[in-house]
């Protein structure tokens, strides 16, 4: 008796546990029944073509009335009217363009649930089943028994208590559910393709040729692209050669240099995958075949033109680019010479040309003096002016005027010289400030008073006007006197220590 009990429990438990399946998604694994395997054709993702079934009756609800077969078939025919063919990129890359579709290569349904409506806990002899209520699974779904864990427990308990007789005589407690019927779906798709003269294999073959052609052309592009890029990488690693073009005559191996960075900028590679994708959507059959042909020609021509562009650009050294400041530059030798220059680069020779177009000389102070029997005023190259009293009396110096080219600056001196005394006064700083203030209205590159601007080598033998004037008064006298003198001073003498 004990053995019979255990045997019955084991058999019934195995039966219902084996029927339980909680997976509600159709996968490629549970879809590959034997008859489906036989119709797989070029089932690689890159060759996949899809036909949307957006308006197909859903299977997650049930029909309340039994639908006439002919009417149902007519509904199915409406599904594919005016529908197009899409590639995998169209279907998946754009947030799933269509929620329901068929993959033509495998006839795999896309977007359908494995299980639809469920009706729990009825029995073979009980009331309320879908069949007895006249309910029917819709579309591609068929009715199957469904065993929940509760049903299994109930049936096992009843089987044990009745020694296995109750399930055999009265049936089991179970649920009912709509399950996707792959065979029905497959037959429907094949029937539709046949009725509409859509040659599935020809479509896939022609699309596969287009994909393979795009891959082949893309390989040519990449081979040429990286080969030419490698050549340019070698050039990029070399230092830029330098060449100097001195238009002033004052460039004396000065350390004129700027930072020039080289980088590679190749023309953007054409997106052949996007071109393939542009063939879709297309209308089978001829519409798709025409699109495939047009895109194939476009891909071939695009590849040819791009490779020609690469080779021509590489020949002309167009892919090496140079990053540097294009603004005017200047170089100060810290001895009183400033050179202005700009930079251009010739990619063909990988050479930077530094063109020195202007030279200025600052602190070009003449060594010049004026004197009479009373006073001597001497302009010194260090920016000072020396005053010497030749008399036996005190001497009051009020104002000093300095002349340099076309400029004049009046310096309030206000100093007293002892008899036969000397005194130095720094006037350059004052002269600089006054010059700056006077020139605020114009564009002044250098505001220093003693500056010679835009000097060329041919100008060094020319002379400029320099001069001094002083206003003074001898102590004990009510009368002020002045001394003034100008002369022509050679530029060569002003800049000889600055070159």
C-alpha cells in the first residue's frame, strides 16, 4: 500500500512539474523547431530583412465570438497591404520602428509574447472554461492547458487521497492559456509571400550581395585610409624645418621661434552602412531590387571618389595641419632691439617661414650736450641729464626741454646748482610718461620717448634731429636766461650697441 502511494505521488508530480513554464518571451532557442530549421536562409544578422506586422491581431486578449475563418483570413491579408521591407538597422536602431514584425530569413516573429491570456483553475469536468464559454484565442495563438503550482498541489493531493483514481476518472484541475503558435505564424507568412509574388530568397540574396559589396568597399577604404595615415604619422613626428626671411636687415641669428604643433586631419570616411540602410524601406519586389541596385552603384562610386581624394590629398600633403598663433609676433633681444615677424607654413616642404618685417629700437638716447659760459647740459645714454654750473654763484635751473626727432618734452627741473657744482637728473621716465599721455589718441606700439620705429638697414646712415634747451637764472639776478641748440644725429650711432 505504501509503495502504491509513493508511486502515484511521483508520477503525478512529475507530470505537472514538467508542464510548468514561466517564460513569457519567444526566444530563438525555443523557436527553432525542426520544420523552422529547414526554412532558415542566410540567417546572419547582417543579412536580416524584416517585414512589419503592426496591425496583426494581438494574442494577449481573447475573442468573445468565434470568428469566421474566411473573415479572419481577410483580416490577415490586410496586415501586409502597403507594407515595406526593412533592414535590421531600420528596425532596431531607431527605437524599434515596429512593435511586431517577421524576420524573413528565419520567419521568426518579432515583438510577440509567448503566452497570451490565462484563465486559471478550471477542471476538465468543471464549468467556466474558455471553450465552454465560447471564447477563442486570437490571431496566432492557440489554446493550451496551463498548470500553476496551486493546480499541481491540488492534483497531487487529490491523486494521493484517491490512490490515483480521481485524476484518471474525472480529469485534473488546471488553467487555460493562449500560446503563440509558431507553425500557424510560419504558414501564414509563407502563404502571404506566395500570394503576393514575393520571392523571399531572391530578396535576401540581393540584399546579401549589397551588404557584402559594402563590406568589401569599406575594407578598401580602411586599407587606404590607415596606410596613408601611417605615412602622415611619420611626417608628423619630424620637427618642422625653419626658414627666415628678413626684410629689415637687422636679423642677426636672433632666437626667433614659436611653438608649432602638427596634427593629422583626414577626410571623414563615408558611412557605407548608412548608405545600405538608405535602401529601406522598400516595396517588394521590384522596388527593393531597384533600390539595392541604385545603392550598390552609389557605394562603388563613393568608394572610388574617396580613395582618389585620399591619394590626391596625400600627394599634396594636405592632411598634415599646423597649429600656431597667427597673430603678429615680436622678439626683444633685451638690448634695445625689437623685431616684428609673422609665420607661415608650407605643408609640402614641412617648413615654417619666419618673415621679419619690422625693427624698432628703444632707449636710443644720444650722447649730446650744449653749453655756454654759464651752464653745460649733457644728455647721457643711461637716461640721465647732467647739469654743470661754470660760475662762482648759485644757479637755479627751472625747465629742461628735450628734442628727439619730431617730439619735444618739457621737464620741470627746479633744481639749484652750487658754484661750479654738478647734478644728474633722471629724465627718461618722465619723458616716457609724457609721451604716452600725448599719444593716447593714436595706436602706439611703443610709447617710450627715445624709440626709433620701423627702421630698415638702409636707414642707418640717415640722421635725426636731437636737441636740448634749458631755462636758468643766476642767483641775485632778476633776469632768466635760456640756452637752446639742435643738431643732426646719425641713426647708426644711436643703435650700434643694440643690434
